[in-house]
């Protein structure tokens, strides 16, 4: 059985996940959504746009953190940098 997080992740990537047969029919991801197809596509487009321009960067060498639009080395010169799309962090 595919969990809801995997279904959500797959929907962002435009993939379909196969589910193992079960005795109870699971509703499809689209049936679970309260968004129209157009709204879902608009939301996915917004996430992709945020991904392109808001990247949290963390230097593993000097521990510096910054937000950038591109994958770039740290000011200390290190290329050992962790990059995470900011949309993955919840709003407080």
C-alpha cells in the first residue's frame, strides 16, 4: 500500500504509484483533493517557481547558512554545501 506522503510526492513529480491490491478500494489522489485539476496544476507551478528562487544553503565546512537562487559555493570557498528547497520548510 502506498502512503499519503508518497502519493503527494508523486503528484508533485507527475508520477503514478501502483498500489498493492487490497480488499477495500482506495480513493484516487484526485478524488481526495479539494482542488480542481487547474488549481492543482497552478499550485504545482508555484512550488516549481519557489524551488527555482528560494534555496536554503548550508556550508558543511564553516556552518554558514544563506538563501540563494542558485547552487553556488560558500563564501569560504567550500563546495561542500547542502541545498534544500525552502518550500519544504513549514511556515511557523
